[in-house]
C-alpha cells in the first residue's frame, strides 16, 4: 500500500501542521477544513507526490532548514520557512516562561506528525477518523543536564503516546491504521531510532 492515492512540490510545503490538544483552543475556522475538503487535499497531495516520485525517485529527498537566535535569558527565536515562534524555559531553568520548552516542543512535533500521518493513512486505507486527540508524556532525568549523573541519558528515557480517535470503524481497522502510522511517521522514527547528527561551532569576534 502506498499513498499515491492520497503532494506538495517542496520541502517547505511538507512542514507538519500543529495539532491542538483537547484543552486548547481549536485552530482558526479559516484554517480548519471539513472532512470533504480534507479528503480533497489528501487525494491531491498523494497523487502529486506519487507522480513526482515515480518520475524521479530523488525528488523525495528533502532537506529542511530551521534557524534560531538566542534571546533574553535562555529563550530562542526560531524561524522555519515563513513561520516564527519562540522556545523558552520556565523560571526554574533560568527562563522567562514565554513559550514552551525545547522538550515540550519536541513532544509537540511528535504529536503533530502523528496527526498528519493518521490523516494521510486513514484516507489511504479508507478508515473513517472523525477526531484525533493525542497526548505525549516524556520522562527525563535532569541530573544529566546539570552534570550530576553522567550515567543517565540527557534526553527522554521513556515516551508514551495516547492517541484518541473517534469514528465508526471496528477496533481491528483502527489497529491496522495505528500500525501503518507508526511504520511511516517521520518524527516517531526520529524518537525511536538513532539519527546521525554532526555539530560544528563557528566563532566570530564579539
């Protein structure tokens, strides 16, 4: 099964969409399409990507670039394409608490990517999903961050996802959907599997 029946033409066009948690305000009505409009978008996107990849396999190789600049105590102003947002820490971690923390943003990226891929594969598999709400919990031992215990991971030691779906299908169909999503979700893959990362520092005179 592929998504050829369910894509934008650039990496910028494939940026994931934020998903609002159950206790947050929904997206603006102008941005929240109904089921029919969503289906049309998914069909057009899948068809475009399928044709593009079939014509030239390398066209699926995307590179994303995000930049950030430190501001305030420990906050960061992030730019991703034409979008800008802040990341900060609470006062307990020297921040001003003007925005979500880096690890919260990471969990948010996981949630939003799950929503995108659930929509894609629900459409591809013909599984009706009316609403999606996702909760992510991550356990982190801050002792490594503060140099008090080098034996533990600096990042999450465990992450738990709870995906709540509403719809008329059988439990077996939704389990089929979950398996497809977990096999194809890019951010879930980032959390589950090692990814080569190189770091480099450039120093300029102050």
